[in-house]
C-alpha cells in the first residue's frame, strides 16, 4: 500500500470514528428528549390530580372530604417533586464519569417516570431487587439503557402483559446482573443474532406514542454496556417473551469508600 493510500485509509477510519461519535451524541440527545417528554406527561398528570382534588375540596364543605382532598394533593405534590428531582439530576449530570452506582434507585426512578405509560398500555411490573453492591457505572447512561429496554418490552405487549425486572449479584464474577423480561410475543430465533445491529428492528416503525422503530435503541444499549466493561445478551422464545440480561462490574472497595 502506498503512503497516499495509507493516508486515505486513515482518513476514512477517522471519518467513521467521527460519524460514530456523532451518532452516539444524537442517540444521547434523543434519549434525553424522550425522558423529558415522559417526565412532562407524568408531571401534567400530577398537576391534573392536584387541580381536581383542589376543586373537590372547594366544592365540599364537610371535613372528611376536605381531608381526603388534602391528602391526595399532598401525595401528588410529593410525586411532582420526585419527578422534578429525577429529570434535573439527569440533565445536570452529563459527564462520562463512572462511579459507584445504586442500580435499585435507577430502576425505581425509571419505573416512576414510566408509570403512567405502562398503566395506559395495561402493563404491570414485577420487581425482584436483591441487595447488591454498587456497580461501577454512569447512572445516566444505565438509565438510558433501562428506559429503552422497558419501553421495548411494553411495545412487545400491545394487548398488555407483565414486565419483570430482577437485580442480583454474581459473586464469583464480581458483577451485578440486571434482567428485564417481558411476557410478549418473543423474537424469532433467526432474528436474534442481528438484534443489536444498528438499524435492525423487529418493528415496522414508531408506535402510537411515537417511540421506537429506528433500530438504534438496542445498538446504543450494547455500546453503552460494553463501554462499562459489561455484557448484554438476549434470550427469547416466540409466544413466551423476551429477556435482556445485563452484567456490570461491581465498584471496587476503594471507589465505594471514596463515594
């Protein structure tokens, strides 16, 4: 190969690296946009609850009804505060730093943001979150992965169903296992080898909520998990559902002590 050919080859490699980085940035922004949109829907739902119970308290003069209205308003206000805290924390922490991360908290926050959407599509959630050590991770990036997997699971069950989320430790490998399983239609075996490839999708396009269909979600999930030094794999049986299993390294004792 001549020096000119080498220069051209290196230039092509640099272009690919640049475009890959741009694609990852676009995926991150799209994910933040979806998260913000989801939080906005949840926040509006909470505000409607507060408004309706405030009207109820005004219309009814008896103490029992007013107490019930105030209790509901207080609960809704606390939920609104939690939603605001979650979205603000996500927006502020845009670094790529890995640190000891409580995966159970990320799961709980993500499910809170998706609660209205899951209820709308008649999807229930079961969790089995064992007491696990902190993972060495970037919390925002792991939340992106989790939101993507849960939304995918919801889309696989258009008639409703169950999503099961598990968290446990693999002490021998010094890693934490996070599993997202659905009771949906499953993925044909011949499609499984391509499931993490860019632009490959089992969907024909976005669903009624405007989400999915680009084929970039699972590819981004794989890239994020690999950047964490972890692994993600899929298990699926047609007619019985799909499971995604994520393995993440446990934070070292020195990292946990410094956190």
